[in-house]
């Protein structure tokens, strides 16, 4: 087996890393309620709190609050 070593390839940022980089007041759009529930769980896992509100008929907005 032959492996090709590659350098300077950026690692994909995970969802929890993205949440950790958020400041209080930052927000983003979520496509549906099921995703909103998952996002709320991810915030909880990293020790942050969020507020999720319905934005329009199909989307939700999530803010980091604490």
C-alpha cells in the first residue's frame, strides 16, 4: 500500500468549533425545527446558551446569548 503525504491541507471545522467561535449576540439561520433541536444540544454540550426563534414559515434564527 502506498500513501501520498499532503501538506498544508486545512482541516474541516466541526459544528462545535463553529459554535465555540461565536460571540454573544452572533446568530445564524437554521433550515428546520429538527436542525434547531440539534443545534440547541450542541450549544449545551459546549456550555453555551442559545435562543432560537422562528424567522419565517420554514426557517429559524439562533443567537448565542450566554
